[in-house]
C-alpha cells in the first residue's frame, strides 16, 4: 500500500502529465489516502480534468476539490453569452432532446434542471456545458423519470458489470428503490469505482446513485 507521500508524488506527476491541466498552479495534500487539490485553474473544464487525473492514480481513496476557477484574460463572458452558448450546444447535440433542459446562469455558474428519460441525457447536458468558455461551475438538477421496473434496472446494471473485465461484479451489491440505485461493496481502485458508477448511472431507469463503495 502506498504512503500518503507516495500518493502525493504520484498525483503531482499525473497532473503534470495531463496536457489540459496547468499543474504548476495546483497544490496537492494527501491524508489517509484522500487527496485534496488546492489552487486556481483557468476554467471549469481544467478543474474537472484535474479531478479526473487525481482519481486515475492507483491507491487514491477519495478526492476533495478546493480548486477555484480563475478565468483567464479574455475568457470572461456575460451570463447572457453563456446562456446562448449553452442553447447552441444543446441544439447541436444529438443526445439532448430539444426543449427538455432548463438553464439558468448566474455569475458564471450554470444550473441545469428538467426531466430526462435516461441518465446519459443528464450527463450529456453537463458535458456540453463543462467545456464552454466563461463557465465557472455546474449544478446539475436534471431528474430521470422513465417507466422502468426496479427489477429490470437491477438486472441491467448487474449484466453491465459482468460485461466489464476490469470489474469484480460478484463483489458488488446493487439495490434499487424508485429509480435510486445503491451500490455497496469493495473495489480495488477509483478507476474501478468510477467504471461501476458509470455503468449504474447510464442504465435506463436510473435517476440517481447512492455510492457506498469502498476503495480498499
């Protein structure tokens, strides 16, 4: 098992390796395997990329984000500009049905709301917003309300887990109640953890995921 110092060095190296992140502006602290990223980044997309980079490192048990988005010179946009850019992004996305998502922009922070028939629509909407210039953060309150039975949801998730060679599906317990999925069990890494959560969130009928997975 890696020490906190080893994890810190590995995370710093991974941030330096990630081309979309300016690692020189990010500080890394590690305590009991939980990584805290601090500092300033030039965009919300860079903040997200830094989080993903830290999660890729083997041995990391969790990531706390204390990064602030400090928009670069020339990248600031009015809330109206951002709202129009989001509308255009949604209009051009084949994954987002027209007029299903409501958008509110306040001081660069975007709030998404509405209903979707699948979780991947909610994720696609957030992904479309995440990379836009001027966005400082995203609150995603889109709900998923499809007519799917809990037994079907559970079976679909378990089948998806068994299809993934890098996931020990037998070690994971899946509970479903009114579209809310609860995942319990032990995983070997955050990469495996994210793969399991991704499979659950993208299953038809899933509204939200309660994560009780433990990285051992």
